[in-house]
C-alpha cells in the first residue's frame, strides 16, 4: 500500500516539475491524456488481466467511442436527412433482414442446402442493400460537402456521448465477440487487429456517417471556451488575484475542468472495476483465466463469460475513446494508428501490472508521461550529441529530425525490460 | 472476337498481372512467418517491421551502389544490394533472439508471452527504422521500367486495350520462384532442413535424436529474416518504400499464412495468392470489362465494383475469419494454435 502511494506520489511530483519547469498548460495536457489512457488501460486490463483475452483491437473500440460522441453531440443536417436519410435507413433495414434471413436459413437447413441458401441470401441481400445505399449516400455527400456532407448527429450534450460511446463499443464488441471469441489466443489477437483496421477503414470511407478524412471539427464542449472565460468579470478578477495573465490562465482553467471530468469518470470506472474483481464474479473470471478447463468442469460457461468480459472491457475503452474525441474537439479517422492507440495501451497494462487495476492506472500515467516527455528529452540528447559534431553537418540535421522517433524505441525497450525482469509489472496482482 | 480479346487483355492488365506480383510478395512474407511459427511456435507481431528493416538496409546498400556507379543494366540495382539487406535483417533478428526470445524459450513460456515480447520488439524495430531512414516515402527502383508497354502492345496487336508489365512485376515473380525452389530444396534435401522439419513436427523426439536446437532456431531466423527482406524489397520496388506500409502488410500476410495452414510452407504460398487475388478481384471495377462482353446497349451503368478499394483489408480479413471458423487448420492442414 505504502509502495503504491509512493509510486503515485512520484508520478504527481514529476507532473508538478513539468508544470514548474515547462508550463502548467503542458502538465495539464499530459494529465488529461493520462486520465483518458488510464480509462482505456482499465478496459484492456479487464479483458487481458481478468480473463486472459488478447484484444489487439483497442484502437477500433476507441474510434467507435469517438464516432458515437460525434453522432450524439453534433447538430443534425436536415437537408442531408431529407436527401438520403430514408435510403440509408432502408439499406440498414435490408442489411438487418439479410442477416436475419441468413441466420434463420442456417438454423433450419442442413448440409449442401445450408451452404447454397447462405450464399444465395447473401448475394441477393448485397444487391438489395446496394440498390438503396448507393443513391442515398451520393445524395447525402452532395449536400454542402465542404461543410457538412453527412447526416450529422442528434445535437445532444456531449457528455451523453461518453455514455453512447460505451454503449456503441459494447454493441460492436458483442458482434465481434460472437464471431471471434471462439478462436484461441493468438488467432484472437490477429482477428482483433484486423477488425480494428476495418473499423478505421469504414470510418475513413463512409463519408455520410463520419465525413471520412474530411474530419468532423468543432465538436460541442462540456466546458466553457477560453474566450468566454476571458470575457467574464469574475474570471478576470480571479486571474488578477492570482497574479496570472487572463489568456494563459483561461487555457489552464479549461484543461483543469476537463481533468476534473475525466477524473470523475476514471474514479467511477476504477471503483466498479475493483468491486467486480473482488466479487465472486471476479474470482470466477480469474479461475477461467488460470485454468479454463477446470472452470468449465465446475460448470462455468467459459464462452459466455468471455463474451461478457469482452463487451464490458470494450465498453470502457469506448468511453475512453469518446472522452478523447471530446478533448480534441474533433474526430479525425486518419489519426488512428495502431501503435499509438492499441499497442501503447498494451504497454501501459503490462508495465503497470496485468490483472491489477491500480497497476493499470499507474502504468497509463507513467507510460504516457514517458511517451510525451521522450520527445523533448530526445531533442536535448540529440543536441548534446550534435554539439560535438561540426556545425551544420548533415548528420546533426538528421539526428534532430529523428529525435521524435526515439520514443518508439524507448517504449519497446521499457516493455521488454519490464517483461523480462518484472513480468508482473510495477504493481503486481496480489496473490490471493 | 476482338471484344473478347480486349476484355481478356483488360483483365490481365488490371487483375492478373498485379495480382500475381502482389501474391508472390505475400507468399514470400507468409513463408517467413510460417517458418517462425513452425520452429519457434509463436505469432510474431514484429514481422512487418522486420520486413521494413531488411528493406531499409537494402535501400541504403542500393544508394551506396548507385553512388559508386555500379548498376546491373536493365535490372534494378536493389537486386545486387539484396544480400546486404538480408544480412542486416538476419543480424537484427538474431540480436533480438539472443536478448529477448531465448530467455523465454529456456523458461518454456506460453506462446502469449512471446507474442507480447514481439510487441516490444515491434516497437523497437519500428523506432529504429524511423530513426535511421525517417518515416517518408523512399524511391530506390532504377533500371528498365517496363517489359511490355501498353502503347507498344496496342500497336503490335491492334487491340484497343493495352497490356503493361512492369519489370518489377516480372522480377518479383522470377525472384519468388527462385527463392521458393531454394527453400523447398533446403527443407527437403539438406540435413539441416530435415532437422528443422523434425524439430517442428515433434520437438522432444527431435532432441532425442541429437538435433541441436540452437542451430535449428538459428537457421529458422536466418530463413525468416531472409524471406522478410526479399518480400519487403520486392514490395518496395513494386510500390515504394515507406515504413508504415509494412506494418499494414502484416494483416494480409497473417491471413495468407493462416488460410494456407500455419506452419505449412505449401499452404503459405497458396494462401498468399488466394488473398492477393481476392483483394484484387473484389475491389476491381468491372464496368469496362463487362461492356466489352455484353451485347450493345447492355453495358452496365455503375462501376460494377463489389467493394471500394479502401476495403482491401476487409477482404483478407473476412477470408481469414471464414477459414478460421470453418476449417481452423487452414486449407492445407497446418497446425491449430
């Protein structure tokens, strides 16, 4: 307990040092992403740490959370709905009907007839869907494509979008889990890696839904804008009393407000996760993880439990993804990269301690801190190296360009060192 | 009759030729991945970045040769630089094997631990490649651009459609055939190859008959790194060298290896071509092809494209999932993980 407290205190001290020596804006920006990463790491830890499921598709669920936040919060585009809303809905109905008929046919028929019927239904369904879908999509994307060109959202407060992000990610996870969870560990990793790439490809290309690579910008915010704050009299007084520039202080205040919101979500998820882990359900999960055959012999339905924990963990990741989109104020499908959104979260969980929620949070804090601060540190290092080299040499220019990539190398090194010398992480799972 | 010929030429130009080249690249990659799986028994996530590293070494060697004025006529200089790239990739793989994987092998750690360790290796290799060559596109292809040019083909045959075969595409196929023949000769005819297959089949029995596991592992890394480099260089010559694309190649390569039956070299080749042709045929727009074949006035209005090109990944992935669900051993009876 004391050791954990010291570790978190050291983390806080590092952030305060950043605040004192770099700026409070930077420190709070790091903190905000640390909090979001911690939520995602908790979700990943539920799947990997509790149940031993390898989900290498974190990026996909984060993106699903992000698009859910967009679809809840952005104002609807009525012209687009008039132009193609009905067509898209009909295409959706056709898709649902195709899936339903396929499932029905597969449950009723046997042998060769089953195969033929499946192929026939899918082929017919495909053309029916395209029949409604193509004209509708063209019509929607033609509506003022420079500014909208998509259906828009519901125009609700974005905080509801966080909830929707969780629900949407859970829904996607249910479908994926139904198909992929039967696979053994390595195959599941490859399958989820592929699914996350497909989710990003869909978000990049389905402009009617997400504006694709044109990005959705200017998302509504749950906190006031900096300029609004600067105009308020009470805020100017407060800034003056603390001896701060109103412009800088407003930036810090907005980031601090975000941090408070994220902290509330993190603490709520953490409390629930801890309770779940300590409950009989958590014990059952660990039993399945450690020996699934024995757990199955005890009458536990391994497949159902795996699906359950896969959906729960993905929902938490989805909430994190929605929070991330909210913080950015925009949704940019092109920016989702597996290294940053999947594998970095994995490094956090492994470094923090698989199976330990507190560890996952600490891992998220430490790893994100290193990830961000490795860049200035790398530049410092490269400057020190190029000071020895002749001025203006090609090598020193190359070194300065390369500095930002040092952090990828560093992340790999950290993961390998922890995995080798402290495989249970910074805060190991308690032996019960 | 000319219409049918035109349609066939069109199909060959946009589906057959690119599909064969891409399939050969995937097959080589999948072979390397399957070798690692067969001998070392884990899924190597760092494989895409190994390809990037080997290709990067080749790019540097090519630049050096070009600067020294050494070329081999119409063939790309990269072919001459390939051995240097292979040596680079092999050294990297052996270094990581000594420092990372060997420890877990001695511990007899479960495959999941290897997989997570390979994530760390992936990060390090990726960082190294970006540190050394940077994240941008690099061109290193030289020599003759085309074997058959579309315009010449049209003049020669008098058809409306042209057929273009880039020299890199022909080279890809030629190199792939040579490498695959060499690999099968090694696996089936040499002592080491037989030892490797024995080790892959039954480790304990192989050890009992005096096979040195360290040498088997050594050769597995050499072959895998060599194949990764060859595949990476051929892909880079065909398209262009960009570190990020190699990570994205990982998925179709995995799909190829698993669809064919992981651990089975013949399956890896078949899987590579299957995935490549599925990707190309499903995302090709058949409008012009059909308008040649259909009677006058029946030509289709739309593009007649089953899926937009951006969903290439989805194709390989759907095949992967279908095969995993209905025939988990793959088409050619590999192993079940």
